[in-house]
C-alpha cells in the first residue's frame, strides 16, 4: 500500500483586509425661494458664503426663483453646516438634505 506524504513546506499567509461596507452619506445645501429676498442679496450671499463665481451665483439664483429651491453645494454635512447657518443668518431659507442616490 502506498501512502501519500505531502512534502510541500510552503506556508500560506492571510492578510486582514478591511471591506468598505458604508460610506459617508453625501448631502446637499438647498437654498429656498421666497418673496422677501432680492436676487442681488441671494447672489451676494452665494458668492460670499459658498465661494461661487458671480455667473454661478446668478444661475443658482435663477434656478431657485423658477424651481422653488436648488442644491447650491454638495458635500459632507460637517462641511455644509457652517455655510447653511451663514445663509440662514442672512435671512435666506436654506436646509441640508441627504442626497438620494438612484
């Protein structure tokens, strides 16, 4: 009777690997239309608070006016919260909403 003897002396190494199971949820800074604030004030606010160019701020203001709201910035909640607070302190309606991925 023949027996099989494994003479392979190689060793196997296993690595611990972290698997990404969740990510930080992206958020949107949404500015709301109203009948109180002027285009100029909203544009100035978007330039000063959000760092938009004049052209970008004008486009956002027009979309806010025609659509009722617009997501003017995207990012992490912690980054958007100070900007949202600064916008609302100027009397403009703004909220942070969690982006829904399709």
